[in-house]
């Protein structure tokens, strides 16, 4: 019997011979697979360094290849100045569309601050608005939310930021609903039509990977400058998260909920509004939250196209190194975002309440009564004294002198040690990294990306990431892309080294977890420009300041995803490990960390995307090279807007390459671990 089975086994092995090599490669794990994937790149790099004269130049760098930027410049100028098909001019169409926003923006501004104009309306006094915010907080979230809303708005009053804050608010109350509506409509269409989802998702990926400032470049050409230009840029920037979360919410409605709606005889319209939309409410509320955060995140950048409000003075204070005033304006943006977010989330989460019809109308509607009382009393006070209309400057306060004193103290007492640290980082760490990345041959990175893509996603992913790297090489900005990438990689290393241990520490206690979550939420709400304030104070301008700002900003997802991954380890696995006698260290190292590693890798992906965003913004303070410089130059020269868009797309391509590789790895690893 033994001899009869041996030929069969041998013939089976022979028949599998053509596939045996790929199968053996696919079974490799750990360091063997890593070595196999990296070995082609290492061979190319060794050849490139050892025999530079024999290595073809066109496989190393294509920095002089300028076809794409030049073509983009010419195409945008043609669209700006010429008529398409002899029928219409693109610039005229876009400016007509932007003109539609003029009326709602004027109306909201006159209600909140101006008090004059074609509508003939008077500005709402600050005492009325503060009272209305407090009443809204009490209605939707109780006395705690009333204190939060009232306290946030009082900060704007007493720190003499009311006028600029109301201009910003007048733009947000117009822009945020429009962005939420457009995003919801796009997500709904994608959920109902698979072909549209296939078109929409890649567009959303690119839009969310593009730097904030890239939205402003074409708008400055086709729309001009002003509040309308900033409003349109903000809408474009805020639409993708709402569309994505709407799509996610509608696609994850439980099957039993849909079946219950169908069996009850709902029409398609009733299914949407009575079944699917209520079931998707959690995701929709998160989408609204993200829209508000994106709107306030664009506050500073929109000032580059002439949008008024809090962003323009904050930018001016930052550029003139008036750290104290810049910090006060940054805090104002944060508090407004927190206030509107908490109010919108509380309002959206409310459930229908039983109304006792035996009570009087006044008893049934106490908040309407409070609203009317606040409006009447506040308006009367504003008529009696101008102080209730707008607080005089003599009554306002400022912490700017304290912060300016702190800046002077730091510069006086810490100048020498900080200078040594800055010089060491520049000469011994950052510049060698920059030179190393600048010497990388593009063909080597393409081969490496293709190998990793093949391992985690097959030939389709390998082809995709190969095209991404080839685009970077042929874009005309290969050197600039590497100068940007080195700083992001340096920040990634530091952020992960800091964020993962903090996440591990916070995940071991519910109290620590809650406390760290509050800190993370605060850091995530802060506008990205705020992170430049402390680092400029400590290191002035340069790559060390940029690196420090990126680390502060990008450590947030490293901590958050580490906590999330460790706390989501199945309890039965933890109990089994504890019953087998594992110590806390063994439990973390042998059970929790391996199970959480896919989630931690997704956090690293977010760290890289956050770093790409802030490295471009850091270019505005000067002292660093890379794609940010190209985008900044395009801001001042309309003839170079095409180059700015190409550079912005390079940033998006770097982010998309990392995103595709890391998410596919995390997906495969979760499947191996049985994690959904």
C-alpha cells in the first residue's frame, strides 16, 4: 500500500511543478519574505552606488523632464483665457457660479456683524448670540453643554475677537450645510449605483490626499480672491469625508433592517427616508462632524485667497512672530469648532420626546420661551447701551503679553541648548537623510513598491503603485518629492516611537484612556497652522521646526490607533492567555500587540498622511525645500499654477502609494488573525 501511494504523490508534485515556485514564495513569512522583497531594490542600489558611471542616468533621476508641469500651465491658461468650442469661457462660468454664493454670504454676515447692506438688517448683539448659544446648548445637551457653548462664545467677546469670529461664522454657516448636502448626495448616488461608486471612490481618494492649499490654486485663477473663493475651496475640501461616510453608512445598514422595511411594504422612497437614513444616522453624524472640522481647518488657508475672518490675522501674527496674539486667535478657532460640533452632534442625536398635552403651551415649550426672552432682553440692552452691542476694547483682556514674555524668556535662557540641538539635528540627522533620499534611483523605488504591492495585493496593486512611482519620476519634481518624503519619514519614525508607547500605556486603564482621548480630541481640533506657533518660538524657521510641528501633529493618530487596536483585542483571547499564566508583559507582547498590529499599521498610514499635510504647510514659514516650495511659488505666479497642481498631485500620489500598501497589508493580516 505504501508503494502504491508514492508514485501518486510524486506525480501530484510533478503536476504542480509550474506553480510550485510561486506557491513556495507565497508561503514565505517574516524576515525571509522581507529579504526577498527588498533584495531587487538592494541590488539596484548597490549597483547605483558602486558603479555610478555604468548606471544609466535616465534610470536614476528625471529632474529635467518638464513636460507635465509645462503642459499643465498651458492648459490652465488656455481654459482661463480662451472659449471652449467657441461657446463659453470657463472663467466666466466659474465666476457666475461663485456669484451665487454672494447673497447668502452677505445675508449671514449682515446678521452676525455688518448690520448694513442691501438687506437693511441690523447686526445681532453679542449678548443675544451668547444667550442663544447657551439656550441651544441647554435644549440639546443640558446644562453642561449650555456652559460649554456660552463659555466658548464669551471667550470671543472678552478677548476682542468677536468681529473676526463672526465673519468666520458667517462663512461657515453657509459653507458647512452646502458641503454636507453635496457630500450626502454624492454618497447616496454611489450607494445606489455601483458604477458611480467606482468613479467616485478614486476621486475622493485623490481629493483627500491633496494638500489643503492645492484647492486654492485653480480657484485663484478661475474665481479670483474674496470670501466666495474661500467658500468654494472650503466646500471642495469638506465634501469628501461626508460623501465617504454617507456611502459607508448606507452600505452597512443591517440586512435584517432592510428586510423588515421590505416586508412592511415600504416603497423605495420610504425605504430611503424611513429605514436606511435612520439606520445610517451614526455615520451621517460623524460626517457632519468632519465637515465642520474641515471648514474650520481651512480657515487660515482660505485667507490666502482673500477670505476674511480669523485666518488672515492669525497668519499675519504668525508671520510677524507675534506668538501671543496668534495663539489667542488659534484658540478662538478651536473653541468655535468645539461649540458648533457639540451643538450639531447633540441636536442630531436627539430622540423624539413624549409631550404632555395636559400642560400649558409655555410649560411644553420652555426653550422657545427662553429664546424669545433672550432675544427681547438682549435687543433692549443693545438699545440702551452700546456695550451690549459690541464690547469696548477697554473691557477686553489679552494674554498676549504673557506669551510674548515666555517667548523672550525661552530665547534668552534656552537659546544655547536649543541651538545645539537644532544644529545637531540638521547636520547629523536631517541633511544626511535628505541627501540619502535625494540619491535614490527612481527605478529602485519602483521595483521595491511593485514587489511589496505584489506581495500584499497581487499584480493589480503592483501595477498601481508602480504607476504611482513612475508618475513621481516623470512629473518633473522627483528631487522635490524626495526632499518632502525624507522629512515625512523622519517624522513618521519619531511619531511612532512616541505615539505607540503612549497608546500602550493609555490602553491599560479606562481612566487613562478617557484622559488621553480628551487630549487627542483637542489636538485634532486645532487648526494645522497652530502647530507652527510653539516650534517657531523654540527653533525659529528651518527643517527642525518643521519636523517638530509634524511630530506634534502626526503623533495623534499613532496614539489613537494603538489604543484602539489594543482595546479591541477579543476578551476571550485575553482571558485564555491569563489563565495559561501569562504575565502582563507576556500578554502584551505575545497576544495583544500581534493582534493589534494591523490597526497600528493603519495608524502609521494616518501618521504619514498627516505628515504630508503639515510638511506642505510648514513651507510657508520657510527654511525647507520640497514640493511645498513649488506650491508656494504657484501662489504668487498665475502662470505657474499648473506646476503647483502637479506638485500637489505628487503629494497625493505619495500618500496614495503608502495608503494602498499599508491598508492591503492590514487587510491581509486581519484576515489571517480572523479579525473583522
